[in-house]
C-alpha cells in the first residue's frame, strides 16, 4: 500500500454528509450502536446513523472499515481474521464493520463494487486497502503499512480495549480557522462552490496557506464531479475510451477516477493526455493534473511518481 504521507484534514475528502442519514441531527453519536456477538472496544458494528462518529474517531485513531454482507462467503472468511488482528493490535486501530445491505448509503459513499472491501480512514479521508478475502499475513502487512502512514500524519491514538472510542479524544482536536470552518460547513451541506469561495478568501489573506490550497482543489473537484449526471458520465467514459486525445472527456473521467479512489489511474490518464496535446489544451491538462496533485497531497508517493512522469511528458 502506498498512501499519502501528508494527509490533509483541512478540506479533506469528506464522507460525513454521505454517511449521515437524511434528516439526522449533526451531533456525533458514539460509534458502534449495538455491537455484534464477541465485539470489543476495538471492533464495532457501524450503521449510517453513527458513521459520522467513526469519521471523527479517525482524527485520532486509524479506522479500518470492513464492508461485508451476510450472503458473502469470502466476507465470512475475512471478517474473523480482521477481528483477530484488531484484538492483537490492542487498540492501535479501530475495526468498523459495515453491512452493505443494511447500509447502502455507506456502500455508495465508498463506491463499493465487490465485497469484502476494506478501506481505512485517516483524518476523515478514505484510503483503499484491499478487496477480497486476503490471507492473514497479507492483511497484517497492509495494516502495518497503514500504521506507519498514520504515524507520519500524527494519527497515533489508541482505542481503549473493551471500551467504546472516547469522545474526549475528538474534543482535543484544535478548532479550524474561521474561513476553514466556513468551508467545512459548506462541504457538509454539499455547497462546494461556497467552500471554494471560503478557501479563496483564506488564500487572499494568506497565499502560503497550504491547507487552503488543498481544500480549494478538493472543492473544485467535488463541484465538477457533482455537476455531471451519471448518464452523462457514462457517455464521457465511452468518448474517452474511443479517443484518448479527447480533452473534455478524459478530464472528466480523471476527475471521477480520483474521486472514486483510483488515484494512479487518474494521474496516468492525464499524463498521457499531456503527451497527446499541445498549446492551450496541454496547458489546461497540466493545470488540472497539478490541481489533482493538491487533492491527494503533494507528499504522496503517487504524486511524486506522477510529477516525474509529467516532467517527462512535457520535456
């Protein structure tokens, strides 16, 4: 697993609005609801009603989300392995189990295509881990890498074994600057244009505000993706496949890829598009690619690799 070494909470990809049921209050509930048989403080069953609290927990403790269903045979092989590992790691990460049949909005938020699917949450940002019933040794290797990345990003808290995650850990998170808080509220209600405006004002006050730069790029991404209906997106994907030089179609597909967690696919698509274009079109593609670098995090190894590929394509 190669994951961001500089995950950015300010304006980071936000699943809160997707996870919260329609009409539900905004206050975070303690995650876990009614734990399943044998559950401990490091293993919780999560529903849509309390998913926001899991996001909040990921500010201080890595959260591993196990997306499963009762009918899924491989899920029944993998889940006991993850539960065993969660207990062995003694609270260094929280295992959040999500029944995708009972919680379709969470499954939609993670763009689940097959299960079992395991995704981590670090500072509210989803980080794909693996799909399918992998062996215990492979799962342990991925989890060790997750903890390494979490430590790089200051996510080093622990879940108290045998207890629910502690809400006072969340309260310890320093408050956002006013304009960042305004942007976060706009993200939560789905007003990405307002979020972008708030970040633009923050940058006007402090052009060196790296969090605002990343947040603005994320707001623009969300705004673009949300503006394209699924049926239109399907047509753009066909157009991009038919013509790798189609700038409009390939930009849209790259946005959707990155939004869905397919970071390397998005970068590779745009680097290839840079090679195929010239003049103003090439400049526009390069600008979009650099903006997507900000979304992922400029310290991410995938960004570093893609920057090299971009330089090669340009020169």
